[in-house]
């Protein structure tokens, strides 16, 4: 009986070779309540990000192809100085240019959009967790991540995900 109580007690066992931060993970009962928010966040992120990953290899829309052909392909100087056509996504195009130089495959070109989608969802969670609660953060990630407007625009090569990620920071 004493062995069972010692093994599953809430107090972490600290050996001389361990510090306090690693010792608290030796006991499964202390691990679960502290990390349940992390598990819920992972599940909440998994669903929308799986939908975003499924869109990585989609064909380019007309406006995306136009953006690549007339803005990104000209280099950083043309992106920053050419105002023949209205284009409000200058910083996103500058971030996209190295990926365009690496490859013109749509999977590579949409990779920055996926990174910005992850960043947007993470910052929504962080903001709601800080101001309300971790549960509200998880619900906010699910609510935004499963929104059709978010899913429809965040993976486009137009900078919508880039703008959203900076708004949420």
C-alpha cells in the first residue's frame, strides 16, 4: 500500500541528478492536469490545419497567377516600386519571393500561407488564453479555424493569412 501511494502521489520525486522542472514530469498524475490545455489545443489545431494542408497543391486562381506573373517574378525591386496596378500585399510578396526563386510548385508557393495560418491560430489562442481562459482560447481556435472565410482565404497567394497573422499579434 505504501508503495502505491508513493508511486502515484502528487509530490514529485527529485533525485540528486534532476532539477525541479524535469522532476515534475516523472509522475503521470501531475502531467495530465497541467497539459490538458496543450492536448486540447493540439486537437483544435489539427482539424483546421489538416484542411489547410489539403489545399497546398490546389491550382492557382486567376488573381494568384496574375500576382506571380506580374509582381513576384520581377524581383524585389519590381515588387517594391511597380505601381501600374493596385497591389496592397507588398510585404507578403516580398516574403513570397524567396519561395518563388526556390521553386514555382504550388506546394512550395503556398507554404508561407500555411505558416501564417499556423501563426494566426496560435496567436488567437495565446490572446484568448491571456485575456479570458485556456478553454476560450481553444474554442477561439476552433471557431476561427473552421470558419469558411478563414479556410477559403488563408491559403491563397494574396497575403490574407499574412495580414491576419499580424492583426492577431
